[in-house]
């Protein structure tokens, strides 16, 4: 395995990032055929101030263990590129003597809370929608007071009813069909898919929208919002991030998936991402962990 390294310093000359490139020889092709040689690179970045190690690799299903004497490709020697990329992180952890969390349950719990914070950040209610909901405050309060009085309901639940009524108004203002641009333009990213489980409530949420339609402009978002906010956990998120340079790729939204697998978190970009776009996505993780 070939390994190269580079230390990045700040203006004060202090190391802030260490970059490595791991490159290993594999065979590629389809199972049942003779494979061709190829070098597969994995890029590692150690962010010293943030306390993160990022491993970058291209997802491939056609890589196999290299065997010069027997280039025949078998499913038994197929390479899981995500697993291989994580193994390089383990090598770096051992090399520097870093400490990392290895308990899969704890990693999943911490990541799901981090994903909720990203969910919360990028599913904010735009000011215009918020103002329109507030404009109905007196009507909502009068409506709740009226049916609680007429039906002789427990007044201890009145505050919950007002919150539900606020959410109802927000829902129909948001899905009215004329607000998509608000959700797209008021932030650096918008949600298009959320997967979450609430073990206490025994509920499972899996809502999605078209990549060009913010999830907040759909009924699915509001039907699941209360449960997600209550659990404060998400398993997976798909967001569309605004491109840093819109001159060439403005018509090709950058869809990014966040999730957890075993004892590590992962990020997948569906479309080509320039370096500025990747750093923008990583900052969303660093700021919300």
C-alpha cells in the first residue's frame, strides 16, 4: 500500500489538518471474468481542531482482492469499498494513538442526535411563513378556547392544542404551492428526506419529496414533524445543498445523504461535488456534532 502525507498549517504556523492518500492495487471487473489491475485511492483528512477523521473514497462494487497468479474474479474476494475506507481510518487512529468511540450503539445514538440537530437547523420555518402563522394567533386561541369550553375538555391540554393548531396553519401555508422558493433561498440547504425511529412511541418515520421540492412543502413533512421533534433523533437525512459556485452546476442540485453504519457515520454525495461543496457539507457536521 502506498501512503503519502501532507500537514496543513494556519497563519500562526500551527497544524490544523493532516492529509493522507492511501493507494492499493486491486482487480476490477465482473465476477466470473478475469480482472484488470487498478489502483484504488482513499483520501484521509485529520481535522485536528474539530476532532474528526474523514475518509473519502468512490463507491465501487467491481473491486476484488489482487492476486497476480489468479486474476479470476470471485464474489468471495469482492471488496466493500466503504469498509475498506473505514479501515484506513483505523490505521490512522492507531498510528497517532487517537481515542475513538467503538461502541456501535453509542455511535448510533450520538450520530442520530447530531442528525436531528442538522434536521432542526435546515427545517427552520421561514420568516414569511412564521409571520403568517402569527397573524392567526388570536383566531387560533379563540378557536381552541371555544371547543374546549363547549366540549368540557381538560384545560391542561389547551397549550398542546394551541401548538397543534399552530402547526396546522403552518402546514397549509407551507404546502400552498407558492412557497418553494422561500424554503430554497432562505438557507444553504433544504430537506428532501427524513428517516427516524421513536422507540418509546414505537413509531417509524420515512418521508421524502422530489429533490427539487423541499420536504417542508409537502404534507409528509408535517405529518412526521411532531414525532421527530419529540424524539430528537434521525437515522438518515437527505438534503439538497446550494452550490458554492452556481455558474456551471446550478441545474444539478447537490443531493447529500447522511447516515450511520455500524460504528461510523457516513456522507454520500449523489452528484459530482467540487471541493468547496464538500467542505460546506463537512462544516454542517462539525457545527452540529
